[in-house]
């Protein structure tokens, strides 16, 4: 056990976490240069493209240190986005230490801080690492000072490296061996294993990633999940090399996988404790929470005959994404679809993109919503995350909406703009302090609904990309909610309805009308677009009738070209949803979700 | 076989709105190209199938570019070659496109003698400022002069091409051009709304916001003006962009809109043989080379299925105000639009966009300005 080190890497998006992991994998000789491709651990296309990690991955690195001994370094890679902070916390609690990776040209970001606090809560030993020292814009001394002063970490231990060129990466590996404590635990004690992730394999079912804290586990054991008492028979255990390598057993202190005939990933819960059925441990490991979806939206296939395909696709996606929830939904405008719950907006976008890309199903999303509380006259509580179920206002006694604590890290010069943004978004109890001269950490309590409406994009744009943002859920607070309906030629388009704060209704209504006017092509008749609360029209606009659309000259040589143009026009029409007699393009549904940049 | 099209891809210069394949040509156009056309005609003449029973040429159209850049002798050779090598119906329509400042009395007389009986003159506008903006190589007087020369040479069937919706053009300005055109009393008018096509000089100017086109309202006013004024002058609108005096419709173009068969001679010309469409190579050098080697200068082709061909006949036929003949569709495809299109057509009829008129299915008056919207449902 003394030769094992379990660690994770904490970093902000783009600070080079995946590159550093790649370099360590290469240095440990696990992959030849020929097999090497960037971001080995990010296996999804979307992850590579966006440079973010969505699913965590684990890898076990055999490392011969300078002291001549052979070590086993278990790198638990973590998702790098605020939507997935619970998953990050479970991954961190499987480790004894973490590398705090900071871009030497950018400095510490809000998300780094948030994850660092998570690591500290889990009593992890931290090794600060400055990356990208090869960049001309790198300012390692200032960033080192920042780490020492603001984060209170020991400046002596800061390692400077460039994951891109490989400079200093061997020092990182040495520091992991020398500064991180080996795991503790008793292989003879009753089994205590923490599930920190799970993935799906078409042949083997769920692959559970776990950390063994006490005891040992081997094939043939019968295990139970302590959160729900479900029991399974272990088929295989092993380590994560670049592929899975079966082992006879997993012992206390080790990180590895368990295959136990668990059908879907949703049957496992990150944070849950696994123990043996015939010799259970006394208590579950602390920190387990049910995953909570905070953003809800309905997904509809553009063409209604794709519904079955969408159902299959979501089912497949769900196998590997425990955080996604879905149930059938229907809309008079869009037909049959699914109401889905997501960890956050990024999670929603990832799911949408994977459905469109991997399963080739063009989708329409309805306006994302949070989960609201409605108190009715009979004092009952109704939880609603779908505008379609907005209760009759006359029965309503009170409404509540979820608030979050937003923490925003920005260079000082953007203070005014960010404060305005938070005020616009109904922020309250704002607070700030200076972690370093010139930088502000701004905190504010804000309704979650305001965050899911394009907050992050807006923040990025007003801070020219320098702002970083993290949040945690606080509580439910009284609110004044209304249902904003959108009518197209007098017909309510249920897919465009949204629940909004009364003070925002008119602004959102106008915005939706304007966006629809931009996106809906003119048709052969006039189209009225209205926003309404109940029977009151609060905003309206008109799309004038199309009066000219004709090809002037058309002669013999042109017939093929002319036909192709018409066919293109026809195909474009097919990609639209017809509501009443109006054709609405997919983009119109999306545009309503976005504020103006 | 009904039509024979001959393409001459040369122009004095490129007009700013033009997106057609053409090459600038200073001085006389290349003799080699004319020779290639003659060889191409002889190549096709050897194809027995083209001369089979019932396959006769009912119209010849020499288009461009600017065919009138060639002198009278060359053009007469071209026309004679067509007549000598194909089975031509007596009294067939033989048309040629021309530019006002490339016409001479002698040249036209020779053509007339060879059998040319319809002349189309690209006037576009009688407004000096607009002619300049369009990049035309002639002025107002030359345009009027050209028409007189054509009449003097004995042409009794003359078409004028005109354009509206031009940069900065007002309805009044357009009315003047229409009046001037009507005063010349041609037999036929082709009237096109300007559309700014990608790749043209106009598109470039438009991208740089240096092109001010009339507002949609004004264009509609110009279009309405066109119809009312020309009707008063005794023209009948028989196709979306074409107006003719009785019995003076362009037979060659009618064949296109009825999706008939035609043979294309020359670079970039297209042939359509009962649903088989063949396109000739575009580059004149390649064209000349291939023909010299005795090869048919084909670049690509497409064969349409019966149903695709049927749909094409519908969308082309609906450009004619008379519409498309149901009998004709039945004879050619054994299909009836009502059965084929079902609720789509039913809906268009219900909305008053398509009318069933005896044996004809046609676009209603309201549908003509937005024809593409309807055709896109039927394509």
C-alpha cells in the first residue's frame, strides 16, 4: 500500500489538465508515440472539441521513481465544469491528494477555487503546479505569489512545468510520490468501497469505478449497494490501465473497477458505498447525495416520425449518463417527445449535441426551466418544472424558486459590468473581496432560473472571456411567477411557453417576439406573434406577408438548377415545424432561449 | 425532337448583373468556335436516332452570350448547317439573341435570307443612367436604332428583353421604358425582374452596400404596371416573364416550359431527350478540342425517373399562365396531379393558389408573384 498514490487534478477549463495527463501517461511509458493522440482520456468527440472533460476517467500509471522503487499512481480524472461538481467531489474523496493546476498566463479562476475548496474539505494534500510556462505571456512569479498569498498554499512546493513541451513533468511525478501520502486502510476489515463513477460497456454492463477504503473484493463476492440494498455478484475486478486489466482482487487503498452484472449506469449512484453481503461494514462512507437535476427541458424530434428513434437514442445515452432523467412528454405543437432533467445547461447542451451527432436526430428544445414550488390554496405543495403544468393562478397562494450562490472571479475592471449583470438578473446580497490586487471575487445570491438563461455566455462576453463562474444551490425563496405564453397567429405554442418572474415577463415577451420575427421566414400571409400572460397580451409583433418569390428567367439550360433550388426550398420547409398554418424553423425555438450578445 | 439550341458564349463585356457562362471577346469572335459548332451539328446529324420517324426540329434558337457578334456570313452558315443536317419542319421558328450595337443591316439581311425569322434584342432599359449602371455596352439611341435596322432587314417577329427592379429605379422611370418599348411595337417582350446573383458584380456591390435596389413595394408596383400597361397595348402575358401579341409566343421557349425535348449545340449547352438531360462541356477550348477529335463534347448528364420527370413537367408548365395540360401529363406519364400530390395539391387549391381550369392546372393570379412558394411544394 505504501507504493500507491491516489490523486486527482484540479484545474480550470483550458488550463491544460488533459495535456498534463497525456504527458504523464507518455512518461510512464504506457503508450507509444505512434498510438498517441491528444487528450487520451477524453474519449468523446465533444470532449476533444470543446476541450472539456464530461465523463471522468481513471488511469493507473506504473512509475519507477528516482528512489528506485516502483509506484502505482492512480490518476482520477474529473469533469471540469460547474454542472458536475457533485461528481467532482466524489472523485476527489477517492484520493489522498490533488494537483492544483494553474495556467501561468491566466492565474487562478473561480472554478479552480471551488474545486480546491472541495479538495480541502476532503482533507486532500495539494501540490500546486504552474502549467504553460513556455508561453510568452506566462507570468509564473505573479501566479506563484497569488497561489501562496491567496490560497495559503506553501510556495516552496510549487512546481513549474509545461505539459505541452514536457518540461518539468517528471518533477510533477516525483512530487506525487514524495509529497502525497500513501493510502491507509486494512485489507482484513469489512469491505468499504466508494463508487465515484460508472460507465457503460455494451458487453459487460456497468463498469463501476471505485476506491477501496477498507477490506478487499474479488470475483465471486456478493456485494450490496448501501443506499438501496441492491445486491450483485461480482464477475470481475481490476485496474484501469489504458484498457481494463483484470486482477484477482482489489485491496484497501486501491482504485479500480468492479463488474457485477449491473444493467445500467443509473442503477449505480456516485457516492454510494459498496460492501459485502455476508460481512457488511458498520456504516456507509459519508457524503452520499442523490443526484439532483436542476434544469429541465423537453426534447422533440423535428420530424414526428423520428420519435421512436429518439426514444431509442435517449435510452442508449442514459445507459452511460446516470445524471440524465427523462419521461415522456407531449406538446400540441411538437407532438411526442421527452421531458428531461439535467445537471445544468452544459449537461443539456452535451446531451443535445450527442443526440444530434451520434444518433443523427435533429431536435427542438423547449425553453429550459428550473423546478418551482407552487403553494396552492389548500396548502398543498406542487413542484413544477414544466410550464405546461403551471397551476390555475386563482388557486395559487404563493410561489417559490430556487436560489444559488454565484461566485464570480474577475479582473477588477469588470466589476461594474458584472454587478450590473447580477442586478439585472435579480441578484441579492452581493459581496466581494480581493483575493489578489486587481482581482475580485464577487459573490451574489441569484435565482437559478436567471443563470440558466444565458448567464454564462453573457458573463463571458462582458468580461471579454476573463470572468469565471461557479455556483452552489442555496434554497427556495418566495417569488412572483407567471406563465408567459407565445401565440403565433392566435395559437398558443406550448413549446415556447416559459415560467418567468413577473418583473421579467414583458422584457422576455418582447425578446421572444423579436427573435421569432427574425427567425420565422415570411410566408404567404401575415403572421402575428404575441406574448401573453393569461389573457393579457404584453408584447406583439407582425411578420408581413411574403409578396414576391419568383424566379424571373427560366430557360432550357436552367431547368436542373431551377429544380434543385426548389428542392432545397422544399427541404428547408421540411425541417420546420408547422404550428397552425405557420412554418417555424428549428432555429426559432433555439433563438428564444438566447439573449442578445 | 422539337428544339435545337445553339450556344455562343462570347460577349463584348460582362454586364454587371449577368451570371451566365460567357467570355469577353474583343474584335471578331473566334472562327474556330464556329467551325466547332458546324462539326458538332454534323456529329449529331450522323446519329440516326435523331432523324428517326416523327423527330423533326420545330424551332431553332441561337442564344448566348451575344451571337450577333458573328458576321452575317458566319451566322448564315450556321443556320444553313442546321437546316441542311436536320429534319426541319417547314416554316419553323428560327430565333437569335442580339445586342443592339452588334447589329448591321447587311448582317441581318444575310441571316434573314438563311432563314432567321425571329430576332431578340437585349435592350434592358431605355434609361441612359440605368444602362450605364448595368454595364451595358449600348445607349438609348443605339437601342432604338437596332430595332429600326431589324425592321428594315425584314424581321416581322422581334422580341425585346427588358429589366425592372433596377438600382434606384422608380415606377415612373420603369413606365417610361415600357412606353418607349411599346411605342416601337415589337411582337414580343421578355420582362425580367433583376435578381442579384452570386458571383456577379452587382452581388459584390450589394455586399458592400453600394447597391440600392427599390423596395419590395416599388418592385410590386413596377410589376403591376407592366401587366396593366402591356395588356392595354395588346400584349398577352403567357408566361411569368413573357408577353406576346396573338400567335407570337416564342415556340422555342414554349417547348422548354412544356418540358419537351431539345438538342443543345455548343459549349455549356444542355440537351433534354425525353427525360435524359445532357450537359456539354463548359470551356470553349475543351469543347473545340473534343469536337475536332470527333467526340460528342458531353460533360455530364442525368436521367430522371418517370415521377421526377412528371414533377418537373408540372413545375415548368405552371410557369405558363395557361398552365399544364392534364391530358398531356396523362399521355406522357399516366399520372394525374390530383392522385399524385393528394392533400398537398388539394390544400393549394383550397387556398386559392392553384386553379383547375378544364384540361389545365394553373397558378392563380395571386400565386404568380410568389410562384416559388407553390412550386417548392410540388417539386
